[in-house]
């Protein structure tokens, strides 16, 4: 049994809470076979003791008893991840120029996560805060369209990317680097490298809040983010329907496993209100509220669906730029921003 064969066996071992294996994540640092002993060295960055314990058990379960492997020794080096809110790192961020990092996430696509992230950033800025928005969805970036920005970012003398700015928000997105027809075709390791660059090598300028528009799901980019920087809290976006709520539960579980506090749940597309004032619950009624109660997290926003929100997203002027008194969706986003500020 050689080291390459052992690495292939270790691809059966998933990182707890994720679908990706520990080899693909780059956690397996060394594999040696010496004098009938197989030594596996793994490096994990986490503040949750259950994570290395589970990896240790799963590695032994995969390797023990394999013919020709001999005795197995799994050595896990646990490095302390950046403190989440509530720990020793309260009020600090590991991203230069940023005080607070807020992740806007969802378990699946199509629930309006990017719309929520964009309008939350605008609503937070309306309170007088300095706000940035980083589009971490490399494969489906939408911030460029939603903010009407078509420029290419420049670099400063320190070779840092200077974020673009629109509507008072500092912005970074893969959409600024590609045209509308160019897909991002990269494997996981390169995707994580781009993500780290967006977070660490962007010259964010004295931000009170950096909002991260996360990709949907619970994959390697999400793990890269929570292991690269301090995330002070996560907002989970879902629609009221059960199909979306199933995946929202997975997103909540993922953040719990990596010790990122859940600030609250946002029920998007909660209803449609016709001109006569009657509400139609297109995706079911109150599913997000019931789920939040079951998960013991607050509902920080119930966002209606309307035509104006779509029109303004397509035109590059998020609906939260409107006066709250003039539009119910804008009002809901401003209430969401107030709720987020209260959580810190």
C-alpha cells in the first residue's frame, strides 16, 4: 500500500457538515508508510473540538482493516480558527480595513440571496455606516448588474485590488473581471484561491460592515471563507416553501459546525400584494417564521416580492435606495438593517 493509494481511500472522509472530502480541501498534509505503520498527518483550522474528533474517527474507519495497510496512526494538528462573535475576537476582523463581517447565505440558489445582500448593504449605508459588499459567488456573480457597474478595478502600489464604488458601497465581484458571456470555469482549489484574494487582497477602506454575498450551498468556498477570516455572523435567506427550508437547515447546521453565530433568518418572497391590497402567498405562508422558531433563531426580515424590486435590480439601482415610505420592500430592507445593527 503506497501513499497515493491511501490518499484515495481518504477521499471517503468528508469534512463534517460539508459534502467535500478532506483530501480535496487540502487538509491531508502528509502520508507515510514506514515499517508497517501508516502515518497520516492532517491540519485542521477550527474552534470546534468535535470537528477533529469526527475526522479522526472517520479516518480510522476508512483505513483500519484495509489489507496491507498495517497499523494506522492519524495525527491531527488543530490550529485555532479566527474567533467568531462572542469570543475573544469581538469587534475585530482579520480583514484589514473592516470592523465587522456579515455573511448572507442560503442552502440553495434562487431564493434571492444576492438581492438581500445588495439591499442590506444599501440599507446599512443609509444609517451612516461605511459598507462594502463582496460577491463571493464566483460562478454566478450578480453584484455588477445589481449596482450598474461595468468598470474594471485597478490596483494600488501594494498590489491590492481597489474596490469599485456605487451608491456609496465599496464593491468587489468576479463580474467586474469578466464580460457577461464569460463563464468562470475553475476547479475547487482555484476557486478558493480567488475567494481568498477577494477577501485578503482588496483595499477595503475603513468599513464598518463588509457584507459577503455567499454562493449557495455548503461547499468548499464557504469553508474557505470561515477558515480564512473572522465572520461575525450569518444571515440565512430562504423562501417560505419546504423545498427551500430543507436547504436552509443545512446552511444553519454548517455555520454551527464552524462556530459562526446565526444572526437570524430572512424569509424572502414572503408574499405578493396586488393593487387592491390583497396578499397572495405564492410560496406558502409563514414557513420561514415556523422554521426560525424550530431553529431558535430570530426572523430579522420578511421581504415581499414585487415588480419594482426586479426592475431596480436589473437597472443597477437596488430598491433599498427608495424611500421606505414609498415602497414596502425598501421598508422591509431598512427594518432588516436595523435588526442587524441591534445584533452587534
